[in-house]
């Protein structure tokens, strides 16, 4: 009897505690250091949400660029370089990538966040009654723009196995590269409906890049014709001291995990004028070998040029050399790019010269790996990873991926 009384008292005490907690929970003020999700679906929070997507984009673009350069023949990992210690970077350089590689996993998760937040931005905008149409157009543009970019990254850099590129969305089935590029193109075409003049040219250049990556020179030429032109500002990913550029923290003066392939030094040795765009930063290895870091991003706050008019010109030049436009125009497009750095004109240009121009101009921008694939010049032997693997974290959570 005494035992039963004790149990009853404890039970009543617990119920009083739960009731008190419930009353407390319903009486507290809204969070002041976080924004509750439903409160973001309002016009006065739209710029906040857009800025969040911008930030996610900056996180993924730096990782895609550096890691893809390492898997490509652009960057090298060498433990003779001071502070080059990550075994995951060594594995990526060798094409011996594990599904558990935390560098790839971090990049994949960052990409998933960009894709989710971009798509979610579009959904939120559709639920808001706007008084400011310009703000609505801005939100729709960036939602579709970054949603397209995210899908183009899945298509160009990830794969379900060593040679089958593509990606997954929302734990769904594997989407092959061509289909993922189609999704990217659809998103970007929707972005055009809300773009201003500069944004229209920006999107057209990005669409041209996607078609070029598929060797579709006809469509690449058509979009590049309405893309960025000389004098247009580049579209950049911006960084701060608190959120530094990965090229600085992993491939530069902050820490030198990766260095450039030695051919970039050869470019400068062959033509001193190339020092203006093939920016090198020497570092001495443990055995006194001189390695060369990239010199494009010397500070933690250095912005990354994601799309430039120079890239658009090189797209037009390649399309011209492949019969999509007048072949004679290729040389003028290339020489305009060279002139922007104070480099002398070429007398003529063919595909070999164009490939070298892209290698120099687009150094450390993530372009080299897609270029190697579409030109069929991937440098690692058969059996190595040619893209980033969809990581184990996704495979464990997604019943559609083995």
C-alpha cells in the first residue's frame, strides 16, 4: 500500500511538471536569434532568403572548382608541398575516391543545400502577395537561376559510378547527365522571364556553357550570341574574412593543399606576356622543388569570377571552329580575350590553340574537368573515377541508389 502511494505521488508530480512545461512552451515569445520557417514566407523576409541562397552558392562554387581541378589534370596534390596533408585530396588527385570521402561528401551536401534553398525560394514566392513587383521578379530570378546552376553542377561533376555522370534530387532516382542538364536548362529559361538586361546576358552565357559541355555547338552559339560582351562585369561569388575563399584556405597562401600542374609555368616560360593572366605564386617544397600555387585568389576575401565575357567569347570561338558560326570570327573572339590582359594577338587559331586558350583563361574556374570529358582527353587510366561519386551518405539514405 505504501509503495502504491509513492507511485501515485510520483505520477501526479510528473503530470504537474508536464502541464507546467506545456503552459511555459505556449507562453514564450517567438525566437529572437533565429527566424522561424513560416515567418520567412513574407515579403519583408524575401531579401533575407535570397541572401541565404547567395551564401550557399558561394560555398559550393569554391568547392566544385577546386576539387574538380584536382580530379582533372589542372591541380596536383604533393606532400612535398608544405601543409599538403589531406588523404582525401590525394585520393581525388589519383581518381581513387571512396564513397566515404568527406571532401566529396561536404561538396555534395553543400550542392544539395543550394538546390533546395533555390527551389524553396521559388515555392515561397508563389505563396506571397507582393506589393513590390520588382522584388518578386528578383526572387523568382535568383530562385530559378541558382536552381539551374545547381542542376548543371550535378550533371557536370557527379556520377553514380565511375563513368556515368548525373545526380539525384530529394532522395529520388538517379537522373542521368543529359536529363539533369535538361532540368538546368528549363530552370534557366524560367529565370529569363524575370531577368534584367545584364541578367539576361548572364543566363544566356550560362546556357551556352551547358550546351557546349554537351558538344551542342548550334545551341551554344545561339545562346552565346546573346551572352555577355566585352565590358560586361563578371558574375562573382563573394567572400569575407569570416567565410574565406576556399582557393585561399586550401589552394593558396592560407594553406597549400593543392598546387598547379607544372604546364602553367611552362605557358609563362614560353610567353612572358602570359604572366598577366596565368597568375602563379611560387612555393618551395620540402626537397627544394619550386611548386606553383594559383595566384588568382591571393586573399581570403578574393572574389571568384563565375561567368565572364571572356568565357563567352571563347565559347563563340569554339562554335565558330566547329561550323556553328563563321569560322573566320574565331580569331577575333580569341584575340579580344587576349587583349583584355594586354597579350599580343595570335595570327591564326585552330582547335589546339583554342583548347590552350581555355586552359589559360579559365584556369581555376572549374572548367577543365568538363572540357576534358567533352574533348575525350581525360588523363587518368580506365578504372579510375572520372567524376565525383555520389557519396555514401546519400546512398545510405536513398533507396534508389545502390
